[in-house]
């Protein structure tokens, strides 16, 4: 019996987004990263319709993290206090495509650092590495509105990916990233309707949707990953069927989410295997699942997990 | 091609006799159209209608069962490409291999290691449910003894892996009451392998390198009288394999192309345990009914078993935890007492953050019908009454000496009423669970 043809042609596609500004673009980056562009579902149709190769953004925390399990902080023990050296290690030794500077230290309930700290860290990392940057706020609206604009300004012209903006707090960061020529991350709490709403809000402020990357919130493996998974699949289908307001590439926060869970960090459990393998495997598996649902940029942490995921990406996106 | 519910309805007796379990023939027709019911459930249907419907009404993907007793496993009968469209039905069977190059104590140890890949997480048992005996030796006698040893030492469902009909026949002959899956028949061994499968009542895997070759092969096997078939796409790069698995799924579900209307099996043998688990995770998400790994590392299996658990969760039903008091660490009578809802995602997030705080605590789980804090509050499932009732029902007063209740920051607004309803001092916790460690370490003190 002849195998029937099965062609599904979609009218829409995921936007292609290029991050980083090199000398020619007026910046100081030495490389650029392009993501998105899928014209079909993951593994749907022919290989030519796939997205650009997904990329990994390694996390660099602005202040030495005090809540990381040993198995995670050990590989970074010499650089935890120096964001510049940390970023350099991620790029040179671990092959990071992007560096995501996470400004936990500005949170009022954490180190409560001010704008001068934010600017200093940004400048340090910009100087240390040539890859494009992701600049990620602390999550406290008031403090973010105070500090993130200064961080944006310090990276002006570098075409960073900056965020996140939410339904309740989007105005100031949207305005400054528009002015400073960055790309913007819109965030929603595992809710596809809110996700769309945030995009409409930033678009209403004149921010071009072609410069937006979406963050749907991430659930770790075992802790709600199925919600993130299905929302990503639904968003991809919406983009492919022509919904321009949902046609953005997707970023996931795998590093933070997977290292919070006990399966990744408990040290003394019989029958689960050693935490030095289990922790990175938990992070890698979380990332790989989300890749199957169409993730374009993945924030990660552990070197071993990064190596495992990179190896898989290389096999699939040749 | 599949018929619509109304087309099917015209062929039914239209007596609304309810013998099929549905209230009306129309309802039954709709179920048939969605391939969620079988025509055999209708006792009154005419032979003519039967013939016309049989082809169209059968599920687009067959169910295949192997193994014995309580450890029988079931794969196939999937209906959708994306879990949000409905749900994925038959959780991927994860298997580990045992080579027939192993003998005596080594083989015993390997079987024991496979058997022990069982875990419990969030109150559910998950584990490897099949063991693959692999004819690496190329020798029929070694294959037979390994199969016998596995049957004796393991109750897991068995997969016999050999390309040699002679070795397969000998091994199946010895373990047929365990109903192993025969893996695999190839184009040149299809007739022989199908005969072994038919004579012993076992399902058989069909091994081919392309979709075209695969559909020819399954037709051949079916012509020999075997209908329990599993598709084994071999010899492809991971990339080509994933694309072809998706295409086969689409051909069977959307085109109802019968020669590919079977579940699939994938063997993952390259690389170390981490690399195998990584590939397995992708294969689970993308339509592999069985995944066989060549490792017994628990660190590799725990995450991929969790992938199966999560991806096969019914997206329409929120997963819930039992409403009760959960002690975290070893709390005493001075430990903090807090509450959250019984939506599993909410509870496990809170639980992991409380654990991270290293402050032994009690978490009271209030029954909100599986909704999160804000949803429950807006739906009036989380109010001073439901919280007070839960506190009484689970006797929280007997657990702690103090009378201070930490509540989620998002429902700070209910503090006053809750204080009145319970006479406990209400302490407003953080809005985000991730701030709990700091809160418990600094504010609670």
C-alpha cells in the first residue's frame, strides 16, 4: 500500500530574532545569536521548516548566590564573586551562546543593591565576554523599575534581551528598552491569555513585536513542566496559524526551576543515584522536554547539564 | 477514511436501547466517531452496517499488550498529536536491557539492578516496567538461558531482542507463558518471526529503516495472521528518527493509514547513561510507546520516568494532593504552621521552598478542588470558613503550642475574617513561595 502524502502547510511562522550588536551595528559584541523562525511544529514536516538551532544562555548571578546546592556551586567556586570572570568561564569553557545576568542582588529582601551595582555588573560582563547578553530583573516591581532602566542604559546599543515585563509592570522597562534598542522579554504566569495580553500592552506602547521574546514561566520536571510544555505547544500552533501577537520565540528558565527541586539537590537518598549525576540530569531533562515543545532559548546552570543538552541539540539541529 | 458521528448514526439501529452504555444511539455514534467506543458494544447492529463501520470505527492506533499478570503492560491506542488536544493515553513503557553475554552471577546482578529501578515520587510509584533480553552473543543457547534466567528472576514484562528466527524460536518456546514481545522481525525474517508470534500468542516488533519499508513489513506480518505489532524504526540518526516518529504518528492518526496504526518501540544504546536518558526524554515526548535503555543507573531513570508521568498527565484534570497536614522535616510544637491549597503544583512548590528553608514546619493543605491560591480565593473555595474547617478537621491545635497561622501573601486580604473565625493570630507570609526560606528564617523567628 503506498504511504499517503501528509503535508501540513501553515500560513504563519515564529519570528526570527537576532540578538547582539557587533562593531558594524554600533555595539561591542563579537558574536550574534539568531533564534526562532520555525514554520512547523517540532519535527513536523520537513527539516527545512524547523527553527534556528536553539541556544543556551548560562546564568551569571550578580551577587554570589547563597542558596545554591554544593553540587551546583562547586564548578563555579572560584568565580561566584566575580560576574565578569564567571561569564568568561561560561563562554570560554562551557560554550555558552549567551550570558544571562540575573540581578537577584538588587531584590530588597536579598542583598538590596542599588543602581550603581547593577551598572557596574553589566559593564563588567560586557567587557569580559563578546556574546550577546540577557539582562534579567529580580522580580520586585518597585526595585526593578528603579534599577533596570539604568542597567538598560549601561548596555545601550548592545542589542541585549532585557526583561521581564509583566501585565502589572511593563511601562518603564518597555519604554527604556525601546529607547536603548534592546529586545524585550514579556512574562506570563503559565497562562496563555495573559501571555497574549502582555504582548498587546507592550505593542500598544509602540514596542515592535518583532523584538519580543516570550517567557511563559517554567515548571521544572516533576513540578508542573506539563503546563509549560502544553502552553508552549499551543503558542507555537497559534503562531503557525497566523496569530502575530503570539509569534515570538520562547525563552525558558530551566536552571533556576530545576535546581529548586529536591530530586535535583537532595544528597542522601538511597536508590536515586548520586546527586553529582542526578542534579545535572534533572536540569538537562527539564531542558530537553521543553525543547520538544519548541523552546528557543534555554537558561541553564550546571556545566554537565549544559554539555548533555548541547550534545542533543547538535544531533537534532545539524 | 473516518466517518463522522452523523454518518455512523445513520447505520445504527436508532432504537436507543442503551445496551451499549450510552443514553442514545446518537451519543454512541459520537463516541465511535471519536474512536473512544467499539462497535461490538452495540448488540443490535446489522451485519451490513458492521462491515461498513468496522473499517472506519476501529481505533487508528492498535493497542498492544505483553507481559503477564499484574505486570502486564499496554501501549498504543493514542488519539492525538498534542496532549492539550485531549490527553496521551498509554504511558511510555521504560525498559532496561540485559545482555545474554552475561551469565551466572553477573546476569543475576544485572536482572536485580533492572528490577530495582522503582521509585516513589509525589505519592505515586513509578518504575521500569519491562526488561529486554538482548541476543548480543549471537548464540541461540546463550539467548535461551538468559531468557529463562530473566523469567525466573524478574516479573517485569519481557522483550526478547534477536534478529535470528532460530534463536527467537528457541527462547520464546521456553518463556512463552510470560508473553514476551518479540523484537524484531525484518523484511527477510517477517514470515518466520510472524509464525513464532502467532504460534505462541506474542506480539512482534517490525524493524525497518524507512516509513515505506515499515508499512510493507507490517502488511506482510499482518498477512501471516499477526495483528499485535510494534514499530521499530532502526538505523536512523536521532534527527531522522524523531521526524519519522512524528510522521508515522500523523499518518496513523490523521490519515488512519492502517499499516502504521501501531505503537512504537525505540532502542537507545549509544553513549553513557546521561546521553541515553537525554535521548530517551525526547523519544518519550515524541511518541515512543516503549523506550529501551542500555543502562541501569537510577540517576538516569528517575528523571525520564518523571517525564512519562508528567507528559501523560490528563491536562483536563488538575493533579491534587490529599488535604491534610504535612510535616516538613521534623517539626515540634513550636514549629510554624502555614496553609496552602491542594493543587499539586502549588503544594509541591511550597513544600520544596519550605524544605529549602531548613526550618521544620507544618503545611496544612486546604481542599480547594485542585485550584491554586488565587484561583481558589476568587472562586470562593479558599475563605475563612474553608480554612477554619480544615484546621478543625485536621486538629492543628494539637500539633503546635502557639496560635499563629502563616497565610499566603496573595490572600492577605482575608486576615481579619480568618482571625475572627479561628482566634489564631494571622501572619501574612510572602506572595511568592520562593521567598519562604527567608521569611521562615527571619520573620518567623
